[in-house]
């Protein structure tokens, strides 16, 4: 048996050079929590995904500087829609399909949470600032790791267990680097965290025993100093290791 669970992390694509890339923080957080990060190039073919997932124990869908294609949830593009990369969307969707078939744990971060929701038939707010009246500033800028607004976490569920079942009265703060959010929640998912303006900040699978969690903030940027972010990676890798056995 491998000493560390292998956790696949899908990459990004630089359109101008056609190079794959990924911020180092994701891999550092996974390794520090006891996992072995495996970078997955954006090869949007089912035969590739099927073969590589036979060797994985978990899936992390990272953030992206792109937006999911609104066509995938039945909408026309908003004027403030950012760039869309079909290979990114399709590879992540195929990866989610493979993870569902194998039952391995899934952690979606920012874009990863959004594409998880789209994969389950949900929809997105394409631009928070222009589509939600009275919304907070959800794209904070620098410093990236700074926690910029508070969230309320559901009193039950996976995220509540990670945050601490005895901390229901304690406010949590998170960083914020997004202009889109979940609108209609997809099948077999439920919202479990909210900002004060009502924006959904986390979703999770409703089925008992499944670790499928999406968070709108970036725990990979703040795991060294923020207990909630560290706990998310710790529990994710722990579940990947447990399911591996």
C-alpha cells in the first residue's frame, strides 16, 4: 500500500502559449496534509481520464482565472463573463464523472466548486457585483491570503464537522477571489455556508459517507495561518487515505 494517498489536481491552460500550469499552493497544502499531489493535464478525453483515475485516491479541482461556460447551464453569456476554456471545463467534468464512479473524495475550490455545481445540473450567478443587489466585495485583491469577510456555516454536515461541531456560535472569516457564485444548487448537493449578502460560500454532497465538498474561498492560500483552511485539507487527505485502504 502506498504511504501517501495520490490526489489528482487538474491544471490550467495558458491560451497564448498552450502551456499547462498550476499555482504551487495547492500541491504544498496537499503534501503538508499527508497527500501526494498529482498534476493532471487538460486532456479532455474519457480514455485518458479513465486510465489515470485508476491510480488516484482523491480529486482536487482548483481555482481558475476562467469562468465555466454558461452554455453548460443553459444561459447566454453575461457582459462581464471572463474567458472560457472548453478544455478546462470538459476535463474537470470528466474528472468529476470518474470520481463519482470510483467514489473517491472530491474537494472543489472556487472555480472547482462552481464546476462541481454545474456538473450536477446547477447554475451560477455570472457576475455577483451586477446581479446581486447589496453584494459584498468578493474579489479582494492583495494580499491574497487575507481573510476579508465572514461566513456563516450550517449547524450540521461535513463542513460543520470539519469546522468544529462545538463552534456553532463562532464566526469564521475567509479570503475572497471570485466574481461568480452558485445560484441554483445542483442535484444531491446542499449549501452549507453563506456570506452576509446571501452568496453561497460552500456546498457539499447530501449522501451519507461521501466526501464531496466545494468551497468558494481559497484554503490553499491560508492553510498555514487559518485553522479552518488547514482542517479542510487535513480531513480531505485523511478521507482519501481511509478510502484507499
